C-alpha cells in the first residue's frame, strides 16, 4: 500500500468517525400521540414532538406510525384526497400569513421580501394513509438556515409541540388502537423510511430519535359515557343530559302548531319561550252572510246556518218579497191594493 493510499484511507476513516460522532452528538426528538378527548365523532390524535435539549429548529422531516386497522380506519392521501377520516396540519406547514383567522405560530417572525406578514416557511404536508394500518406524513423546509436567525418555526424544546391532528373512523370503540411510531428509537436514525427529523441548515444534519410514546386508550374510555345532543341552554332543544354538542341546537318553529281555526285556536311559535302562543281565538257560528243567523264574529262555520226562519214568501232569506191579500208574492208594493181578479 502506498503512502498516498494510506493517507486517503485515514482521511476517509476520520471523516466517517467525525460524521458518526456528529450524529451521536445531535439532540434527540421525543414523539407522542395525544387523543383529542373533546371529539367523540371520530378517534382524533395529535402527533407531538419535544426536545429536552432544546430549543432546536426543525427542517425537512417525516413521521411514520402504525395502528390497528380493525379498530380505527383512515383512507386517503394528499394527492387524491381523503375518503375516510381527516388531516389538519398545525405546525411546520405552508402558511403565508394572509388569513387573519389562521395565522402562523407566534414564533414565526420571518417576512420574505415583498410580503407584509410573517410566514411559516414550509411546504404543504405530504401524507399517505392509503395502506391500512400504516401512516406517513412529511414536510419540507423551504427556507433553510444559511446564516443569521432561522426562518424555521416554531422552535422545539421541552414543551410538546403539536404537528397535526389526524382523525380516524371508529370501527371498534372498545378496542386498542395500538398507535406506535415506526423507526429507530432512542439513538441515531438507522431507518430512513421511518420517523426521522432534520435540522434547519443546508445541508441538513439529522437529529437523533428520542422516546416513542405509544397510545393504547380505547375510544370508549373517553367517549363511552358521553351523550350527544344540544348543550346550549338557550336553545329550544337543549338536552341537559348531553355532554357532547352534535350541532343540532335550534330554536326554530318545529311546525307542530295549529294553523286550522276549525281545529281550535290557531298558534304562532315564540322562540323566546320555546312554545306556541295563541294567534286567533276560535269562534264557532254561522259564517254565511245570506243566512238568517249570520254571525259577524264567527271564524269557523259550525253548520248552524238557518235559511228558513227569516225567509220571505219567495223563500229568500231576509228577502224583499211580500205576499199581498190577493196571494201574490212579489216585491212590488204598488199592486197590493188592487182588486183581486
């Protein structure tokens, strides 16, 4: 072996050793699942990370986990859309700061040239939940740190930072969902297809993985005793037994009030009392103006109309005809005194 080859070999070994030591010296990222116990429509979990050696900044990274597909279900990806479940990013995703109702994390202070608001300098999350029991989500840092203050945000320290909320359809409320992160735990990352995190520099340095917390809580544990219904005491359909609001609260007219005066008093809905008030009081009587006993106050005909008691000689109720001495029935009084023929 020549001296030059020996020197090159030594340089290579030194670089390899330095790289290995560099990887081992990097901070470790802990991962955990947290169930959203306020949502009992689906089994929703937050993916969260922390770093006891922080604060640190996160670059392009991936999280992968498995779950029991007989207990919970998700179907979809960021390319073709979601058919079962939902995916809502919280941090480390593209946010240009233009939506006042959904601003970037308060630690995001970088404002690119030409913009007025701080941004979250990442791409949209990529995710793939198309394979039952396996889930992968990724993100890319668009503006890595070359010098100066990092654009990456938020920082990660010993407080848990939520990354995304993923909701699954519940198949077995009493079963163990068995959420477990995939990849190398407690040490340098050896499996790049599993959970792994890079720092914010270019080129990036890979952080170590820390502890992976699992989640085995059944859906019924936190939602089994809940009752869905209206929880707004001001609503007409308020359910005092309900613990989960299902969005059905309403004070609208249920449409069961009486609108037929002949069936009784008509009613009008009062949303303040959640009951019906009397609109028109029923008055029974004869409503035919031609009848002898026509009642101007009546609003429901009770079939009592009399057309005989007040009829004239021609049978016309309240008519003008009169039967004269000659037996002539008409409404002409001028011929009443004529000699009968």
